[in-house]
C-alpha cells in the first residue's frame, strides 16, 4: 500500500517560508503512528511546497524520526499528488493507496479535475484509493457521490489510528499499500 501523509502543521500565514517549515513541530504522535504504519506499508510524503524546499523537508523528517524521509514529492498543485502516487503505485495494479490530507475537500476537487484532464490516471486510482481527511472527527460531506471512500482521522493518536484501521480494509493485513 502507498500511504501519502504529512506529520507537521505550518500555518498558511507562514506560506512557503523555509525557516517556519524548519522550525515546525511534529503533530503529537505523528512520528510514532507513521513508523507503525511503515512496518507494513510504504510511506511517501506529498506536499504542495515548492521544489526548492524538498531537501529541507527531507532533513526535517529525518531529524524528527519520520520513516522514509527521502520519499518526498513536491507538487505544484493538489492534483499532482495523485499523479505522483499513481506513478509509484503503477508497478502493481493491486496496490492500495491511502492518501492522508488535511485538505480533503481540495483533494476531492483535485481528483475531479484530474478525471477531466487525465482520465487514465484517474481510472488507475479510483478503485484503489481511500482518502483520509486528517484533523476531522467525521468525513466531510460532499454534494456528489464519490468514486472512492473518504474516512476521517481526528489525530495521530493510537486510538484514532486503531479506529481508522478497523474501518478500512486498505489498512488491514499485508495488502501492498503506498501511503
């Protein structure tokens, strides 16, 4: 399974300020949770940060003990997160994909845009994708039916991860996955 996630929060006011990003503090339990997930899944980090911040992001992840810090993909737009993830997961059509994002609504809009612009990638992902709305107690409501499940993860705390894992077949067992 491919799991795309990020474990720090930088305010939008700081924008793409490298110093603010380097001084960011990991979210509580993020390092522990992602290291646990990394035992059975491949972790990648997708971010809409500028490409110039990639090395700093990798250094930050390594400094704080996140798994696989070299797997950072800087994306110019939200829909590029899907493109990078699909490229990684392309090797196995059976590979499940779980995308953790604190901008779930933007990720749904981005998927709709991707489906119009690159139908092949959208079709490749749609049956393998689970979107996890990080920082939300309940999945967001959408005015349209989505072609993939959207789950909620309030925090990286162990009990929240346990509830998520029990409700998602993509996170259970040794199913090949990319985060």
